[in-house]
């Protein structure tokens, strides 16, 4: 008898199937408790892990921030044009220097002509070069500006910040106009929360501090009653029907817009100069009495005993 030829499979498998090394109990657990299928479910899982003491509060907050950041764009966290501190390339050097000192930024967008015409970024530290080389001008110190659309995802933007070592980008709207700016700090704060700087002092450390020039640094969160007591004044809203708890909220209302750094406002015999803002609110004012020279000395000394080392 002739040997019957063997019949091969019509479509032999090119690659062997990957062995499933999961045990029976593991497969059963995954069947009964399937993993999260969406970002919302993953955030809920993180909350459960925190509640069960699997992860700490800080880790939970940061991981949740990373997940939420994936769905955010530059337009969601940018500083809008109304709050941007811009430098005019044609402004006198002294004016530019005072603006840099008053606003306390490290980088400034510079425009020429119209404010939408951003021609570069000025680093505050680069102004020191003018002291050693007066023949230079501001234009020679400018660094290229980076432009991104409002729709730019924060994940991609953070990758670009790290790659090109730029820490500031100008945000452009769909019509090509400047919509605002965004910094690497703005992006990182979505993960780690608010990043404190030299103007941020814990609440327990006080809210009114005496300065060397006999003026005072006052937190925007200071209560109106405390300001009145410390400076022996009567700071009240112009509209008797309005009610405010903090001096920052009252000053913003009286000014009629979101205060910007360097702006001044006089109320109740005091001059308030905006030192630092964050998220549309004033973090710190510089406050001094408004009066003649002799009266200013007396008024400035009156709250010193209570304000220089004040506690809330």
C-alpha cells in the first residue's frame, strides 16, 4: 500500500500564540473586577486607592492632575492678554527697567507698534548686560518668541518646553491674534498645584509686614476690618450696599477691573500699589498713607507696632 500523504493545515500559523501566564485566580479577579475603561473611572480608582491608604494625598493629587492635564489645552490655563505685562520696544530704558522691577517677572514679551506684534522675549537678567556694554540696545537682547495655538495640548506643550528650553510661549487664537501667554510654571501647576514664590507667605506667618521705606506689604486676603484697625483708617466700599470681606476684593471692585501689577489706587487715605497677582486676584499690595510729608511720617509710624510682625 502506498503511504497516504500527510495533509498540512491550509493556513499554518506563522507565529506561535503568546502563552497566557495569568493564573486562574488572577483571571477570575479580573473578570469580577475589570480595570477602568476611561479617564473618569481611573480617577475614581485613584480616589479609592487614596481612601484605602494605598497612595498618599500628595501622590493622589499629582496623579489626578496628570490625568486631567491630558484633556487640557493652552487656552485653558493661559494668562489672558488683559493680564499680560508687555514691554514696548520703543519705551525709554528707565521706563523698561522700572517695569521689570515693579512686576518682578523673569521674562517679558516685547512688542513693536501694536501689542499683537510680538517681536521677541526679554529676559530680565539680560538687562544687566547693558550696564557693562552701553553700546548694546534692548533689541539686541531679545530672544526668539515661541508661538502656540490655543488648542495646543498641555502634554505636547510641556514636551516642547523641555525640548527647546523655552519657558514661555505666546498663545495665538484662531484669527492669528495674541490671546495670552503660558509658562512652564502654569503647566506644572496643573500637576503639583500652586508653586509658591518669594511673594507667597504662609497664612500663619502674617498678612501685614513693615518695609524699609516705611510702607507696608499687605496680603490681598487680609480682612478689611484688620486693615482699618492696623492703619487706623476707615476703608469702605463706595457703594454702601456692597459688602466685601477682603481688601483685595474691595480694591478690585473699586477699580472696576482685574488689577494688574504696578497699578495704583487710593482709598480711605491709603495708597494701594499692586505688587503681585495670581489667577486674577491680588496676592500682595504695597500700602502707604496718602497725606503731606509730615502727616505721612506720623501715619506711617502709627501701625508699625501692630503691623511689622503682625499675625492674622
